[in-house]
C-alpha cells in the first residue's frame, strides 16, 4: 500500500485497469454475495451475474469512477450503532462524436 491513509483503490494503476468489480463481503447466510462490475473496454455493467449496457450507442470509456459512502446509523435510545455502505461505480469517456459521457450506478453492498 502506497498511502495507508487512503483506500487501496489509489494503489491501482488505472491505465492498466480493464474491469473493476465490487463483491459483497459476508452476505447473509444462504445468500450469494452481491456483485457489481464495470468493464472499461466497452462501458458495460455487471449486476449479480447479468451484463448490461446502459448506454445506447458507441462509446469509449477512458476513466473509472469509484466512490464509497459510509453511513453511521445511531439509535439515540441505546448504544446501538450500525453502518451501511453505498458504492458508486462507473466511467467517464466519450461517444462516437467525441462528446463527453458519464455513466454511474450506485448500489448498497
């Protein structure tokens, strides 16, 4: 890890990145882990086993978009605190005419 204060995402050489996949850790018993991925070669997204193209037309993804939102849920009547995480995954690029594009999805894992 290059910078222990930052996510491992910053240690990835983005110029060599072709696919970024997020997989749920510790899914509920009896359930398969949720998965979300983006393919930077064609802009397609992967949702739990299904590939989807959210853009109708030619595109050239050029940069991955990734963000994690960490929520704290505090019950004021007790000492119980829970957490949830939303992940944003997508890409920035250009269409066939060179116009800028941005495609993102957000999922709770």
